[in-house]
C-alpha cells in the first residue's frame, strides 16, 4: 500500500512541475511589467510626506488695533435734548450673544454710504472708517457747528449696539465636521455634504473663522485645500440651486465639477513644499463677504486596490504621509516575510495540510494609470524590496497592487502540497 501511495505522489509531482513549466510564461501566473528600477522619475509620483502645513495665520485677516466703523453697524447714540429728553437717562441695550458689552442710546444704523442720518442736521454725518471715539467727536462738532449745542454744555454718547456681519455658506464633505457640528456619529464610506450658514462679525469674516464655526480644519477624509466661490450669483435662487446640487450629489457625482462652472473660484492649499510657500495667497483671498461659499471637498477618490494573493479591497490612501509598496502589502494583510511561513494550505489541499509550511508569494505587480488614460505594469520583487529601498516605490491614487507567486514558487508549493497530502494518507493508514 505504501509503495502505491509513493508512486501516486511521484506522479502528482511530475504532473505539477510539467504544468507549471508550461504555464510559467502565462500572464495568469506572471504579469510582464517594467522593473521598478527602470521607471522614469515622472512616473514615480509626487511624495506627500515632504509637504508641510502652511502657517494658519495666513487664513486669518489682520484686524485693526481699534474697531473701525462701516456700513450696517448699528450704533447707540444719545444726544441730550435732541435724541432723548434732558430729564431722562439714555436707554440701555443688553446684547443677546454676551460677547458685546451693554450699549447706551437710541439705535441708529450706519447706511450703505457710510453715513449717519441724525435729526436737526441738514446733512448726513460721514463716520465710515472712524473709531467710536472719533465718531462721537464728529457728531458733537456737527451739532456745535449747526448752533444746536453749546460747547461744554453738550452731552453726547456714541456706543456700539451691534457690529456688522457677513453671511457666508460653508459646504463640507468631511465626516469630522458633521460629527463636530451635529454631534452625530457617521460610519461607512458614503456620505453627503453638509451646508452651514454662518454669520461672521467684521474683521472675523475670513476662512479661519468660517472653518472654526463649522467643525475646524478639514478632516483626514477631506482634501488639503479650501475652495472659495465668490458671491457672483444673479439672485438668491441661483445660489440656492448650486448649494442643493453640491450637498445632494455627494462626492462621487462631481461637486468639484459644479464649482468649475463658477469663474470666481479661489483655491487655497493647506500644505506646500518646504521652502516654497504659497506666495500667491493674499489677505483679499481669505476675506469673506456676504454670498461667498466655502467648500471642503472629500478625498474619497484617493484609494488604491489590491488583488491576487491579497484579498480584493479598496483601501484609502493616507492624506499627509506616503505609503510605499511594503506598507501597502502589510495594510492589505499580506505576508512580508521571506522563506517559509507556517499555516494551513487552505488554497491547496485543504485541512489535510494543517501545520505544513508554504512558500509565500514574492512578486508584486503595480498597475499604474498614465496621464493619457493608459496604464503601465510595474514589476517588483518583494525579496529585493525588503533590502533595497529603491524598490519601495510610493503608491499613488488609483494603483492596483497585485501580489503573485513566481513560477518557481508555484512549483514548490504544489510539491509541498503533494508531499503533505501523501504524509496525511500514510498517517491515517
């Protein structure tokens, strides 16, 4: 019985070696590809780890030392005998937000031309660009010049009731912002955009304050950039239509394509190359006005794919650091050790091979997309990559990482499987 089993095993080994030799050039076992050492520099991709965050101060405008008045500020003005009776105290206004001290006087708004319309004066008083103290002195002087008040006997108070605000819309596709703002946990890869209407005070109407009010800087699942759409809409209805499209279409249906239709688009990168700061970014770029839209785009397209001896998966790429081919194999659950690894030959002979060693796959093929729409296969030896850093090329978005057996490894594993099966048969007899 043992002689017949041994002859049976020898025949299996011979057939396996013959089959593997015949198919060793077949693409099912071995993709033809360009060796990693022969790749041109432009095909290696741009490293991410070399980029540094920009100075976040550049996202915040430089406010003046003293608040300067402007259109739509609401002032509290008390002019004894003119705005208020002599025997009455000035009215007091307590702000609702708690960030502004109580104000005295009657509410008077600064008009769009930067002037105040005050009683008994023939002309409006220009106060835009002034401080509160300067505006109070200007109002006093105008009433004295008109002969309405007597110098030294006048009583005028000018305070701030409400600062002017700018209403902007922030559209975000990152999960972190939705969690921070709504307090709701979000799981899974699919998500829709979230839109927030934000009122920003004067001299706080910039990108930094808009992000702070809606969850902070872009999360790891968002691109490292901020897009601003200037308020160049014919009416509120057209703006609302664009917002609905951006929020409802989701990251895979192209909100980035929607914003390309708007000519007034500003893109602000949040990371740059060392020694090469974002020189084109000016303070006017980060200042927001009513009608502007701040857009944080998802980066869900930055993924790579695995196959072959790796389970077929779609894996997100890190945003701020590089992932080389060895890290990608480890992330996908592949073995990085050389030689033999213990375990069952589940792919081969089944449970009969429990405890037997198997030679792991060591050939890596990366299918990389080209700018012209084509692709190129890149061949890497896992054994060489473990000792040669030049073989550890960086994974780029859209790469297919395929781990395969070489023809020799196929033959060796078939032989080991056959011997293991023969050993199992002999043990049960």
